[in-house]
C-alpha cells in the first residue's frame, strides 16, 4: 500500500501523534552519536562566527538550542516548522534551557519562505530533506536567503540504506522497506544533493558520511522503533497490529542482545558560488 510520511504533513496531525514525534526528536537529541554528527558540521561551518542562523524544519528546536548552548556563539537562531504544535514545543524547550531570548520559532513552509534574500549567515536543514515534496525548491530558498559568503548545511539520513534485521532475512528486507515507506518521502534524496545544488549555484565545501549502526542492544533506534507503533499506522503503510508486532520483535531482539539496526547519515556543507 502507498504510504504518506507523517513527517511530511505535521500541520495536519493530531496531538497524540505529534507527542510521539516530540518524544522521538528529544530522545535522539540525547544520543551521543547523533549529537556528534551535529557538532561536526557546526564546527566545520564555523557557526560561532554567525550572527544570524536559520533552522529549517526545526521541530522541537534541537539544533537551535545546541547552537545557543555553544560558549562562543553570540548570535540568534530563527526556527521555522510546518507544525504549530512543534513550534510551541520548541519555544518551551528553548525557554527552559535559557535560550528563549536568542531564539525565535515560527510556523512556515520551507518550500516558500517569507524572508528577505541574503539575510542569514548560516542556513541549516537537519533531517528535513527526506520529508519534503520538493527538495529542489527548498534548497533554492536556502540559497536565496543566505548571504554571500554564508554557509548552508543539509544533513539527513540516507534512508534508502535504513535496515532492521529480524530472524528471517527476507522478512527483514520486506519490513525494512515498509518502514522506509512509512517514515520517509525522499529515501534517496541525499544521493541527489550535488545535482540539486548545482542547479542553485551552490558549491560543496565539505561532505561528511556516517553509518549509525547498533548491533546487540538498541539505544538511538529505540525511540524510532517505539515511534513506528503510531507513525506506521498513521502513514497507511501498516496496520496497528503489524506495527506493534514489528516493534515488539525489535525490542525483544534488543533485550536478547541480537538487535541490528542501521542507516547511513550524510552532511553536505555548501556555500554560494
Ligand atoms: C524529522 S523532523 C526534524 C526536526 C529537527 N530538525 C530535528 O532534527 O530535531 C522533520 C521536521 O520537518 C518539519 N517539516 C516537514 N516538512 C516541512 C516543510 N515543508 N516546511 C517546514 N517544516 C517542515 C516537520 O514538521 C518536522 O518537525
């Protein structure tokens, strides 16, 4: 069955589903491997020198909060997200962490930004592109609003590589494909980034690649597995019973120390030509 990635339509979701998303975003934001990938590109783009940062598809504001917590960062972060519920969560988390004064979170669609051109030193899309209808349009907007000499980052999972293993390899392949279909709109977009960037006059500065594999016990992948109980049926790709059976099997594998879950993650750091 054809699926609808819930992350692609967060402006149309009920609060129970959005709470599951908040839990996933905040849980992975505490994972050392995930935060390490974020810090790698913040260092590489010399974010501490930026006065104005745009955080697209900001969700609960994880990236903006991480930037504001850097001792040498003295600028401000502006987050934009499709979901009013997630934007309100981002404001609360930022206020709780003392970043309320230096962050601004607003509802918007990144395909068409109501922002002046050349107005940000740094523009970041952190796990947004895989959920977009038109990644080219969004990269075009990023190229438009970044100032000359500024930096653009696109970071995401290369979700065509996402895989979870079960006892039966063939069932594993089928279920991994269904999980990708349930959670992602553009599973191969991170392989297309240089072609898209070329069309928008962006030049590649750095590229980082990672494999986030957990074998034995799951940690990073636990909240993804738990989230699928709700997001899987919400996508239309699987029933609640199927999603729960799959999640139960994954968590049991983790308990037994035989879990295997993995995805590649890539960062592209661009600058305007
Ligand atoms: C996987 S979450 C990432 C959130 C955050 N960047 C993080 O990494 O914690 C993807 C986010 O993109 C938002 N989103 C999806 N499509 C969007 C669009 N067209 N415009 C703005 N936000 C969008 C979703 O609401 C969601 O918060």
